[in-house]
């Protein structure tokens, strides 16, 4: 579906007041329950914002988290990464925050 600017603004106004959802991971392969909860929150936020979700699958999402978690652990020397589902200017974002 294609949403016009007005529809995106309406969707954004509905989602921008929702509190962000977050999960902390150290090993996404072992924390499958947390990964599934994060995936569900991410997909629901995208649906509410009127974004296309057809290209998303749990396997691809978990692969992304695995790579990103490993990358940040190596680069920043941390044990855990907090992932936050947030809506900014009507767009759903998955943010990674380094935890000690």
C-alpha cells in the first residue's frame, strides 16, 4: 500500500505517544524469547505507522541482531546491547544502545 503524507501524519500522531519498547541482549541466539518480543514490537510499530512489513521475517531479524550485537560488543567492549523500538517523525527505528 502507498500512504500519502496525510495518512502518514495521522499514523505518526497515533504512534509517537506510545512508549518505546526495549530489550537487552548479550547473545540473540540464546535469548530467542527476547528476540521474538522485540521482533513483534518492531512489526506492530511499523504496522501502526503504516509502513510495509512484508519483507520482514523473524530469521532475518535475528540474523541482523546477531551481527549488530557482535559488532558492537567487539567495537565498544561491552557485554550487552539494548535495542529500542522508537518512532521518530513517523518512522519506526530500531536503535542499539551499548550497555556495560
